[in-house]
């Protein structure tokens, strides 16, 4: 006799059917309108030596800044609202399941009640991300006077890589904020402080997560570029978004329960044959 695995990945797949219908709509919407196709196009121009002094800054800005949304900014706003609701519902469902062993199908009232805290958290993360991306575009703008646009483009991508790693690091430090806010009923700023305090001791897990995210997003962008002629790149983006949206709340609650030492009621005994 043994217990089920406590890992976040095992939890996500054990409860896949009860989580996927919540995360799927926003994952599909984001795959169509918030994807790394602009970065893939910049990679292509860089690899084919098509960058010039005239198009360098435009292509880079369109790849990494808010310019990538273009005329579909209103769809991006809709995706943001849907993401906030989705994360809120996942937090509510996972909290209930780990706390009492049951998972509500569609906990609308609690999800809407917790949504403002989720929205504020995601706004802070997005604002930090977009400001950081403007910084990388600014570096390219300053360097574009150099007579080698390919070298400047490579420097811009390198800076962008480092900034994405730092963004991932900050995100991982704050990943426990929403579980702490919902479960302990702390103010959001207090939840942020507790999250940083706990995750700063998880150095190995944070570094591994940041490296995997940073390398993975460029790998996805490259794979999407090669799949785009077959019109299935959106499927790849949707799967990646789906896994991330489902996994991160599971990971956050797994770490939260490891920290507080509480009993997880979702863990069951398994009988050997």
C-alpha cells in the first residue's frame, strides 16, 4: 500500500478532466492572439540576413512590445479578463480539493469574489513584463546606429533572453501569493511578502523553472515558425498555454502545502496488486 504522488505534475494529470475544461477556452484564445509569431518572424529575418538599418527596430518592437497585438488589442483585453477568471476558478477548485478532498464543478460565486485579487496580481506581472520588454527595445534603438544590424539584432535577442529569465525569477518568487491570499485571507501585499520569503529558500526549484521557461519559450517560438506553413502552429501554442495555465496553480498549491505542513485530503492510498 502506498500514497498517491504529491507532485504538482501528478496532481494535474490525476485531475486533468476536472481542470482542462476550465483552462481550455482562454488557452485557445491566447494561442490565436497572444503568441510568439512576431519573435519567430524576427528569428527568420535574422537567420536570413534580412535585417537592415531601416527595419531592425520595427521588426524587433513588433516582436517583443505591445506592438505585437496590433488591431486585435481588444481581443487581448478579453483574453486578460478570461485569464483572470480562469486562474481564480482554478485556485478555488484546487484549494477546496486539497483542503477537504472534494472539487466543485463550477464554483462561480467564490471565483468572482476572488477575481479582483487575481486581476491585480496579473496586472502587476503584465506591467512589469511590458516595461521590461520596452527596455530591450530601447537598447536596440540606441544601438541601431551601429552599421551591423544583424549584430544589433543578436544583441537584442540576448538581452531579451536575460530579461525573460529575470521576469521568470520574479514570477516564481510571487507564485505562492494567490494561494496564501485565498487560503490565509491575508492582504495581497502581505501575501506577496510571504511568497517571496518562502520561494527565496527554494533556490534550486526557482532556477530550474526559470531556465526551462526561458529556453522553452524560444523553442516554442522556433517550432511554431516551422509549423506555421502547415497552419498547426496555433495548436502548439494552445497546448503550451493549456499546460501552463493548469500546471502553475497546481505547483503553487503543492509548494504551499509543503510549506504549511497541512494534510492534503486529495491524496489517497493505492493498493498494490
